């Protein structure tokens, strides 16, 4: 088949024209392509543009992490419990603010300090054993400890430990349980008070029944003794008269004992007494009572001017006689001794009565009797006011101090007892202070009665 040269020429011409047009177009567009080349971002710019969002994301993440760190640091520092990090020697490596406040210091002062130095002496051996168990076998058994007085003295904490850092350190948590301890002490105090009340109620019922019957018998004995003295022993020098007088004296002593038992049973009412100046009363009573104290025991007094008290002089004498007798008996085995009697004003703070276990507050007139005897054993001290309780094997009735308890509380007073085994004991008889009559003004007085 033959080709058409004319058509081919036309085709070539068109093609040539097209090519020429394209070349002109390209030549005309070349400057624009050069500008575009200058505007196109380079490879570092592309990378920078790609990194900017990432950097922004990382910066936001860092800020969020720092905020979370501050948040958790605040949660750690201001937690309601104390948090510590200890090494195997018990040295504090880290402490939060709450824990430092428990120990009475700031966190910086606690670093490199032994934790047991912040505990009371009696809690330290137990803490060492607690820490050893935690490091040796991972024990999580809690331990209760008392803080040292230079921190929050009187506070108790419950400690729990958890091993960390492969056994190199432990995380120690301290929870303040002082409130629970106070509630427990109050519960024990109420239980003791209830036991004392029940015991005294039972003994009171027994004493009331005995005194009623015994008083009737005594009435008969004394009545017929007086009748026999009047009818058959008119001669005072006769043996019969002497015997009957002895019977009457014994009966009168028995009647005094009945009156004392009535005090124990709370069956007698407190007499209405005018205000008594204790300084004058003691100045009169102590020389008389000193005659019953052996010569090898010294009796010293220091009597200050105080307010008045509401008690009968006879009752005050009986109270002092029993307390002084108790002090004398504490020095029976010694070749020498000393009893010091002091009168002064006193405001007991946070004290509980040793006989009735009630809290005391207000102004009191205190009569203190301190001896240099053997003291009272710790296990015996809670029982010394129990009726018929005595430690004396011979001639011990066990009603002296219970009578002191009865008379003191009828007068609205209380008793504080302190003992130092081997170094004596001190009884404080506390009477509510009442205004002293204006006509009675007595200066302070120091005496060495024996």
C-alpha cells in the first residue's frame, strides 16, 4: 500500500509546529520554574517541619509529667500518714512532711538520722526486731511504738514496712493511733471505775448489815455494863468495878469501829461543817499525833497559809492518823526515817484520783505526807484503798486507807498517791478550797516536831 507523501509532509509539519510551540512554551516557562525551585523547602526544612509537632507533643508531655510529679509529690508530702525510706541500719533516707511533723522536725533534719532515735527508750528494742524481720523475710507484721518526748511525746504510731530496691531499703509507713490509744485508756479507766463501784457496793451492803446487827449487840452490852456499874459496883476501887470499866471501854472502841464501818458502807451522811482553817488545825493536831511515832523517825512540817476546807476536826484527825500510821509502818524495818508533812495550795493538772479514779480540776488545799520508807510496789498500788486489803501479816485489818477514802470523799476531796520503791511514798490529801474567814489570818510555819 502506497503512502501519501503530501499527508506525511503535513503530518511532519504539524508535528514540527507542535514541537516548536512546545519549545517556545518551555522557554517562556523556564523563569517561573526557577522561582519555584527557590520556593520549594529543602530537606532539612522538611525534617524541621516534621519535628516541630513532635517537639510540641514532647513539650506538652514533659509539662504534664512535671505537673503529675508535683501532684504526686504533694500527695506524698501531705498524706495523712507518715512515709519514710530506711536503709538496713534504720537510717532515714527520705521522709514526707507528715512523717517529719510526727517526729517534731522538718524532713531535711531527719536525713541520715536513725529512726529509732525518735522513739521512746522502751520502744527501741521492739522496733529493731521489727525492722530485722522486715529485711530478713519480708514480714509485714505491724509494730506499735511510742514517740520520744522531743517529738510529739505521748503519741503512739503503728508502723508497717515493705522492702524495696531489691532489699536495700524499706518503705516505712507510720499511722498516728494516739486517738485510739486514748479511747482504749478511757475504756480501761471506765472499766476500773465500774469494778471499783461494784466492789464497794458489795462491801457496803455487807458492812451495812454487819454494823446494824453489831450495833444492836453493842447497845445491849454497854447498857447492861452501865447498869451493873450502877447497881453492883458502886465502889470504884473494887475489882468488879475495874472489870466492868474495861468492858465499857472495849465496847466504846467497838462502837468507834462500827462508825468506821458505816463510813465504808456510805451509810453515814457527811456533817455540815463550818470552814476550817487547815493551818491552825494541823498546828494543833500534829504535835498530838507525833506522840504515836517512834523516836527514831523524824517528823518535819511546812505549813503555808491556804484557803479553808470543809471537814470536821475529828475527821481530819482520823485521816491524818491513818496516813501517818501507814507512813510509820513503811519504816518499821529501818533504824531511822523521816516523815515530812506539808500544807499548800495546789492545782492538779490532768490528774486522776487514786481512790475514786475520777478526773480532778480546780483549786485544792493539799496536805502532803511523804515518808522515806520502802515505798509501795507497783502491783499493790491500785489495791491500797480496797476494804480489808492489807500486806501486813500481823495486826493488819485493811480498813485504815479505805476509811481515809470514805472520809475524804464525804468532804468532796480526792487522794493522789506517788511511790518510789525503795525511796518512799507520798500521799496528797486534796480538799476543795473555800474562802477563809476574814478573822482567821495565819502566817506560814516551819517546824521540826521530832
